[in-house]
């Protein structure tokens, strides 16, 4: 964070200093909420969670080098006491962002936010110092913490914004007002909470409503609900996509033999070829979104194409590809799942596994409400249509719907299997995998299927699976 004294911070957040001998002492390190992340100069934000109360760690963090605790009650060590720690954290982020002078880029969407955010960051940091959301910390706490990690050298601040209801993104843009706002898509993620795609579009569009007149709204030309958001902003509108009307578009899209996308990138300032290191055709749209942002910030087509071609995955469990010594390929995409990302992952599996046996180890997609049965059934059917060799549906009712969809799609569906839990899936795969097989593991975060991927990777490392 930019250096601020405890007295300045107290004034910004409307707090009272307690047990602070010298209010002129500065916070020079990061603002953190996890006591394990404290380093000398930190400010520790004490949140009260379901199981843990951050206030209990106050003596420990001061001993570890924190300058003070941002707390909702006195803790017997240097502290700035406020009525609400989350509100105070947001106020501090707003103050720091105003002082920075960095260009803020914010993005939202139903699917692909984190992967796209990682691409944008990898492209922009070739041009200037860039700070971006780690992982998917995109809520009312994670976003301020990311903003507060910027320093005087930061020129680009890339912030992922999530929403679970109307008004959430409006709140986040109030904390960190962006100059460039990107909306990727409107899908069915969290549709059970929102009530419908139109409500999701209403929430996501709050991002472009908060843009200034000299800003830019980067919108997906291939998604009608996103494209319609052009009427909700006073900023310049830039379209990306495969549509001929897009300002930043892709032509000659194809997949390499290993399932990595390649295309000709067209921008208003020129064109250049891209071959990505990431897997799956869905990354073309993500790359075009990143390219549109980078072009708006002054990068050439050649610079953007080079950066996109060299970009990797920065966040865990998102199409992480591991080649085992015995020739089995594990694709760990278990961080989260919704119908759109599940379909994209299955198509990537089919492309990667041409001429090889393919396994789709899939679990529940959460928060789909009344659409849950239809969406799980549709994913099971798609696995059949893509000629995935075997579906392993893991878990309870939703997994049975996946398996039933595959079975009802055709005779191949008889090859689908429904198992009770992750361990059962591991046991099955350990006994049946052969060299050359490709395994996709994917489900909503709550299912925890990353344990399946990790177990299979460790099995390969131990040489427990012999070639047959």
C-alpha cells in the first residue's frame, strides 16, 4: 500500500485510535485479513467469521510486525477502532485509489472472469506496472484488499468484480471507480439466486453505468444481453468478439492438435497472429476481451498478440494440465463450474483427446435453482455428443442427473458411471486408466473435486498405474 500514517488512516475511515503511542507511525506494508500473511509494516483487518474471530489474533499480528489492527473493538494492542471493519476497508481503498492516479480496469461476467483477468494483467504488465486481483477475490472484502496492494509505481489496477445480487457491482464500482469496464457474458451462473438471465444482465450492467464519459465500455458483441448494455453507459463503447461488427475480433479460429486455440487477431490499429498456451476454444473470447482492453490503453496488435501467445494460467485449478510419466493427461478444472464453463471444458477435452480415450469426471453445478435438473441433464447429453469416452458423475442427486442425461442421449451413455464421492472416483480411475488417456475433472467449488485430480497426479508420480 502507499505509505499512510495511522492518524491519516483513522481520519479516512472515521475510526478512533487505541493503544497507539505514536499516531505518526506509517503503514508501509500490505493490508491483510489473514494473520499468516502479516509482514513488518502491515495493517491487519480483523474480521469476525463463522469459526474464527480475527480480533483474537491481535497480539500475534503485532508481534509479527503489523503496525496496528483495524478492529471493531479495542484489542489491547495498537488499533484503529471502527463501527464496521468492512465499511472502513472500503473507505480506505477508495481513498488510496483516488491518490494513486492509476488507470482502473474492472471486469465482470458469468463465466471466465478470473481467466480473463489473468490475461489482461499479463498483457498490461508488459507496458507498465500492474496490480490485479489474486485468484478470484472479487467481493466486498477481496476487492478493497487488492486495491490497497497498489503502490505509487502502479499504473494499471485490474479488478475482478463478482455479484450475487442487484446492487453488488454498483457498490464495488463506488469503492474503486473504473475508467475501463469490461462485461464478458451473461450466463446461468448463480441463476438460482438472481431469478433469471435478465436479472443477471441487470446486475452485470451496473459496471458500465458507473463509467465516466472519458472511459470505455468493453462489451461482448457475440452476447446480445451484453451488447445491449451499450445503451446504459455514457462512455465510449468498444465491441469484441467473432462478429464482423466487433472492433476487436478473431478470424480463422482453430485449435492445435493439443487443443490450444489459434487465431488472427484484428484490432483498429492492425492485425497479428495468436497461438495460445491455454487450452480450449473458450479462451478465444477471453483473449479478445483482454486485447480490447490493451488496445484501448495504447498497445499495438503485435504487442498484444505476443503477450497473449506467451500468457499462462495464473490461478489454480483452471484447466491446469499435467502430463503424467505414464502418458495419462490430467486436466484439473475443478475450481468452479456453471453450465457455460462446463460445456467449454468438455469441448476442450474433446479437442485435446482426439485419437485418445477421454474421461469426464464431473460433479454438481451449484446455485442453478429450478434450472438444475435441465442443466445437469444437458451437460450429460453433451458429453455423449462430443464422444467423450466415459463420464464419471460424482456425488448425489445432481450427479445422477448428469449420468441420466448421458444414458438417455444414446447407447454410449451406458458407459457412464455414477459414483458416490471423490474417493470412489479415484478408486475407479486408478483401476481403469491407461497410458494416453485424458481426464477432465470439473465441478462447483463446494464439491472439492480438486482432490480427485491431485490424487491421480500423485498416483502417476508414484508409478502406481502400469501400462497395459
